[in-house]
């Protein structure tokens, strides 16, 4: 309540005629310390019941950007490459800093109703937790403040900010709601930014960055290595699904699993049984590990997430198999080092890999300094009629990602340029360079041909690579353990 009054969050007024007051409630939470080392903290927060807000009356636009995971990994790669300092900040009661543009009335909080003003309501001045527009208003306030202090916003990721100093060095700032990472060559530069932020917002200085979004950041400055691990998160997931003592397996998806909708339940009893299985929750938990730091899980997650609405016992077995794989690989992490390699891409396709609709699978992975920063395994939106067509579509998708990555990478570090995307299909590479085989490819959607203009301009070079040295192979199919571990090694995933 002190914090709410200090921020002048509301004024007490009579409720105008025709207006409705939003209700509110107290939310109590016990937060454990980092990795269970610190004492738990007891937190309380006043939350508005925003679900009762009326669109067009109480709010209009609610979208608020957050930093992309690939931007976080790209920055970590640059930090490891140039041995930069990395520190973390947290904004206390971040949403209370946002200024509201609409008149919103809220009931007085339980236990703090002002005597003799029991029929009064709170006219909100600042955005409160729970309101639909709170994240957007906080972002607008932070963005206007940081850009007024010589920081530039990235044109491709709205939550990446950077400032170039007179000596040519950079200060970087990444924002994920109220979590911030600040990186610079000199600690003095970081202290300056912290002081500026503290003047405007109430901040909590967390010192050297150790954890963000459930990912642990570990550094070995002597060996010039930075590691991104999710050991704590994965152990929690294994406990939640009672798999902490399961027998480990060596790959995320064994070749004997052939998933299709034919394995979905046929009888009412089976449907009833499967309705109690926490399949969606398990897939979502595994997916978060894949999104943050485990590119090796991409193909397996792509396979199991197709059957969310109609799952059978075999699909659930695959989920449990992936959890068993995680059980044996909790220590696996992304390893960033001081190699000078720029951003390099690898792409592959699996022709007609989907047994239900015979669509092909696109898989790509991009590395910076030899460590994965962006990856994807997804079904293609159309049915390819040949292996060449599937590979060509995959190259197009990878080049779209390469164009996007080229922007933030060149903004964050002018030396980093994407030069090459590697593919193991010579025919598809020929197809990107000229109009040969016209009769065979005239049916291909025109949007996939834009890759030719990109390559003709010299923005990106597509080169041949041996299948055995293409790490994107693990994004499109089940692999034997030796090949799978080799693919992981190629993109900086280590125990």
C-alpha cells in the first residue's frame, strides 16, 4: 500500500453516473530464492480484475512487445566473443509506472477502505497489475525514457536497445517486461545506466546476471566461456510429471515411433482415459525448454504437438520418452565461446514426413560463434511434390530468418554479417540461382521464389554442405545417437 500511495496510483472519487467500477483482489505469493539457496520471499500484490473491462470503453490496444529469445542468445554470443560485462536489473512494481490514457474506476481494496468514504471508488492514474493495457503502458513509459537518454531502439526487436560510445564500444540493454540485462565493455558504463534508471524508476540491482526467464547464465571468464542452462527448470518439470527417477534414454525421439492420427483413440473408453492424461501440459513444458536452450528437442516437439486435440496412448508414450531423455540430459547447455565466426545458417527438409497429410518438414538452425541462437522445426504449409521442392521451400524459410537475424546482428555488432546458409541438396541450391527445370517448378508458389532475388543481390550465399556435417538434420528426423550427438556438438550444445 505504501508503494501504491507513493506512486500516486489513484485518487478517491465518487463513481460518476453510468460508469462501472472494476473489482480488485489481493494476491499472495511465496517466491523461492535462486536455485533454492536464498531465503524465500513473501510477496503481496493488489490486482485489478481486468477481465471485467469493456473493449473500446476501458481499453483499446493491449499489445506489448517482449525481447525475443534469439535476441537474448545473440547478445550472449557477443558478450562471450568480446568478454563484456553482463549485469541484471529488476523494476519494482513496474506496471505502476505506466500512465493510463482512459478513465478507469476501481473499488477500494479489501481491508483498506477509507472511513467515511466507504462509497468512494479509486480513479486510477497509473496502470495496475491485472488491467488489460498495463503491459503496453509500462512499455511506452520505459521506451520514451530510455530513448531520451541516447539509446537507440533496434528496428527489428522493439525490446533491444543499444548506445554507441565515442570510443566505438557499445552498451546494450534488453527488456523482458520488468527484467533487464545490461552489457558493456566497462562496468562504469553499466553503473551510469543503472543510475539513470534509478532516478526514474525504483530498481532492484541484481548484480552479475545469473538467471533470466528460467535460464541460468553461468560464466567461466578464464576459459572465455558462457553457458546457458535450464537444469533447475527441467528438474522441476520432471518432478511435476513424476519422471525424476525414470530410466534415461539417449535420443529425444526413437526411430521406431511412427506418429499419426491413426493412433488416436477409437472408443469412448479410450477417449475418456486420455482426457485425464496431462499431455498438453507436458508438451508445453518440453516446448519451453526447446524454445530457450535445447534445439535438439525441436523435431520431437514438432511431432508431439500435432496431436494436442486427439491424442492416443502411443502419443503419450512419446511424451514420456522425451521426458526420459531430459532426465538423462539435465546438465546439457548452450556453450558460447570466443570464436570469431559470424552468423551461419544450416537448413534441411524431410520430404513428406507427415504421415497424415504428407506435408514435408522444414528445419533450420543459425549459430553465432559456433553456438545456436535461432532454430525451428515446422511442417510446411503446402504439400511439396518432390524432394527438390521441399528443400527449396526450406531454403526460402531459412533465408527469411537469415534476413531478420542480419538486422539485429549488424546493429548489435557491426562486424557480424551473415554470409552463408548451408544446405545439403545440390539441386535445390541450383534452383535458387536460375530458372532451370521450369516445367517442374512452375506450380511452386511465387512467394518461395523471392529467395532468388536475395541471392542475386548477394545478401546471402547458399552453399553445399555434406549431410553428415549438417546439424539441421536433427531438426527433421530421428537420428542414431552418434549422429545426433555430433549435430548437437556442431551447434555448441554440450554437457
